[in-house]
């Protein structure tokens, strides 16, 4: 199982990533081991989407990182951001 996850960063930005081990990956963000989020801690896991395989997860991650993809995610399942 693969996951596309959404983190709310301390500066209010939304970070989108994908992984096959959500707990491990979130812990690495929380512990400051991910350079792209380390300066904006704490990070809060707001939502995730589970998919069956890596290619699908990577494509969805790219889609959600676009402006329209982030807008879609915020409107449909991140409406509190």
C-alpha cells in the first residue's frame, strides 16, 4: 500500500508527499530529518490517501503538488486549511 499525505507546516503552507510507510515518513518529518520541511516545524498530518501501487502514488503526488491539485485537496478534504 502507498500513501499520498498532506502536512500543514508551521508557516501555514501545505506539504504533499508520498511513501509506502506513512508512520516512518511522518516521524522523519517530525524529527527534522527532511530538509524541505525541517525549517517549518512543527508539521501536522492533516490527511492521507491510500492507493495500491507506487506509480499511482507518484502521479497523484505530482497532481496534488500543482496549484489546481492543492486547491482541489483543500476544497474536498482539507477544508480547514
